[in-house]
């Protein structure tokens, strides 16, 4: 069952980049991110009620939920959607692979037990080298429209990393209740932003864009959150980390097969560097966790 859940998450999150690409064709990116968060919040809250539970109580939990909502939902969803206006979904999926590398760097400064060591440094350098290869030195020098789109998606990956660090520092609470509270906070934040940025009146979305939006809200946000917390609770973050190898591949293949996107040699080389960096860094992390088996079970959330 854990392997089924892992594959489910890899497929849903990997194909979400293609869904975003279809969605932003007729829906403004911030509006798409907003609708996705609101759908997820409503469904997760209903799931909490069906379970006979209630939202978390106390300012400390809601304080963390607010910031996780900012960096785990609202900001990265908007950045990725805006970036995919200019770049292919496959490139977006590759750029999102820098998230675990960004988490390692942030954890060095904001946690007591995740300091950088030799293998982790090598992994981060390899991964960032892959990002540079993907974007290209010429593009970085020129800072054109497409490189800004790529940097926006990479910024979304960094936001996810920040959200992961905040989550690890959060007081214990029920994962599903916390997920509902997080998306509610994200909705309260991003709805006014969408009204300001996109305005209350937008063009009528196409049927394909609406289907993509429903997919993002129902599966990539609400259902994925429930499966994610269940998987981490069952097998821990070390097992879950394998998803970092699967999502980029799924995203690239989906864009290639269904959106007619092209995969360049440059993209393949960049993906290889990023995946190699993740592998080296994860191997080091796994070794550290195995040397501290008692502590490993305490850190269940990215």
C-alpha cells in the first residue's frame, strides 16, 4: 500500500504541471492558483467534518498554519502558474526538483540536526549546476522573459522548502486538521491578491482549463494532501523522499506525450545533474538518520 500511495502522489503531482499549463491558457495564473487553493480548502474542511474532527485550536498552531499556507500553497502555486505562462510544463517539473536541495540548505541554518556535510554540499552543488545548465548562462546574463518564468518556478520550489522547514518546527497536531487549516489560511491570503491582480472580471475559461482547475483542486491539492500525510505517517520522510526522483520524470513524460512539448539534450543533462545531486544528498541524510534511529521517527514532516 505505501508504494501505491507513493506512485499516486508522483503521478498526481507530476501531471499537475501539465494541468497548470492547460489552465493558464485561459485563466490568469493568480486566479488559477486561488481557485485551486479554495477548492482544496473546502474539500479538506469537509473531510475533517466527515471524520468527526475539528480545526486546530490555539494561536501557536494557527500561526504556523498561516506561514505554511503562505509558503506551502499561496505563493508557490501563484509563482509556478505564472512561470508556466512562459515555459513548458516539463521544464517546470525539472525545476521543482531543486526543492529538496533548497530544503537541505535551509535546514543547515534553521535546524539543529541537519547541518551540511561533504556529501550534502556535493549534492547541492550538482543540483544547482543542473539548474544553471537548464536555464543557460546566456539566458541568465540576458534575464529575458523566459528566464524570468523559469526563475519564478524555481522560486516556487524554494517556497516549498521554506514551508517544509516551518512544518518541522510546528507544534504537534492532527495532520489532516493542520492541512485544512493551512489551505484555509492560504485562501484568505490569496483571494484578495487575485482580486487586485486579476480583477473580479476575467474572460470565460475554456472547458479544458476548467477541467484542469478541478483536477488541481481535487486531486493535486486536497486528495494529495490526505495521501501525503498518510504516507509519511506510515513510512516516514526517508521513504517519501523517493518521490523527488519520480515527479520530474512524470512531468517531462506527460508534457512530451500529451502536450506536444520537446525535451532538449540540455534538459536531459540538467535533469541528470539535479537527480544525481538529490541522490548524493539523500544518501548522506539516510546514513545520518540510520545512526540516530530514535530521532528519525520524530521528524515526520518535511
